[in-house]
C-alpha cells in the first residue's frame, strides 16, 4: 500500500499540478512530499485506480467446479 503521509493529501493543502507543489494554509508553498506537524489526512484527495476487468469468455464451466 502506498504511503499517503505528505502534504499533497492533507486537508490543509491544495495540490498545484503546474509546479508539483502543495499550497498549504499553514506554511505556504511547499514540496508535495513535505509533512508538517499539523498534517491531517483527507481521504477524498486519494485517487483510486480500478483494476481491468477479466475476460471470462476464455474460461469453461469446468474451470469453476470444485470437484
């Protein structure tokens, strides 16, 4: 699992994609990987990537039997 402890995912910061930095309410413009003592994770800033769908048409019914 990825470590989300950085100001990019903090609720006090806004990620600036042009400069690859974070605008923090407490410390101003900081690197995206910076962590300050006031860090608080905002789970809505984490982007989840879905896995690709599996093509089940290439499997037979016998592939799923337990016996």
